[in-house]
């Protein structure tokens, strides 16, 4: 069984999209790290589209994604449309596909426009205009928060940056893990920033600009961002220690 939802704007290309998904393995240009999900850049009209093939879910999620909650592909598509309505850029959503059997989802795909970019937030420190770029990212983050968007997977690689002289367009990607609210509490906003700008002096630049744009006192922004960064760092360290222990138990060389 297949569920195929296409944006009205691209309804005439439904057959093309279906054919691309069926031939997904034959396309060679892979974007990013294909460890879990695989994203491929595929020629389309005079440009390109990106098709994301989500990792096959284990049996619990296989059932859940069909009967209890939305699949990652569907969430990516719907969240992308919601973000655009809020004035938040992301690669234009075009379609999503869910393949399933009686037991649940077997595979799913998200299709969107391919968006060229100059760097991600992960590479922001290495840019010749890093000071201005960090300020722009602080303004972007404050705007996203002002629209009630809570990004659960707010990692540095999930914001693409296009540079136009000293202007910056920022695009969110990897959209399936986010929530939409009327308002976000200050604590939630600070928590969502725990895994982004960490290096000095860029962190101070970010906090000063975020405080200025959002209206929150700089002292409070600084204290809570440091607090949640420490929590995040402890989680990472704990996971690393656990991984080492597991390797020892399995008799592998560390």
C-alpha cells in the first residue's frame, strides 16, 4: 500500500516523483552522512530536488507510524509548510511517500527543493564574516522562537546559510522533530540553543544579539544558556562513557 501526497503546486509532477523514488538507488549524488537516512540530489527541470529516504523503522515504530503517530516523512512535509507560513525559510516541500503493509510503515520518503548554501552553523566560526554571521543567526533564532517553534533537533548542521554580501538567508532542514506552539517559555527557548554556538568569543556575540532582539536581559540569557549547555555536555559525556563500557563488554578495542 502506498500513500503519496504532493503539493498542489507540483501535482503535475507526481509521476516524475514516483519514478524517482522507484529508481532511488540508481542516483549517485548523496548529501551529508548516510549513516541513518539517505538524502540524494536529483536533477529536476532546470535545477535539483532532494529526496530523503528514511531509515527502515524497527517493528515498534513501524506500527506506530501507521496507526498512532505521523511518519517522519509526513512530519517533515507538514512542518516545512507550517514554517513557510510563519515566514521561516526551509527547502520548499514538494511531496512525501509512505509505503506500508498490514503491520505498518515499511519505508518513507520526503521530497523538497534542493537549496544551495555557503555553509552551515557548524562552519560559522571559519567564515571571514563570522562576527556578522553569528549576529544574523542570533536574530534568526529569536525570530523562530517568537513564532512559537521549538526545534528539538537543533544541531549546528541543521541550519543552512546563504550569503549575499553581508546579508544572510537561513534555511532549516531535518524538520521532523519540532513542535509548534502559540508561545514558548524562556526556559524552552534557552534549552533549544544548548547545542549550537559554543566557542568564544562567538557565544558572547550570539547572546548579546539575541538579548537585544528578544528583549530578554543579557544576564538571564547568559545564565540560562550556560546552564543548558552544561546539561547537554554532561549528557554527551555520559553517552561516551557508556559507549566505552559497552565496547569493553563486547571485547572490542577502544
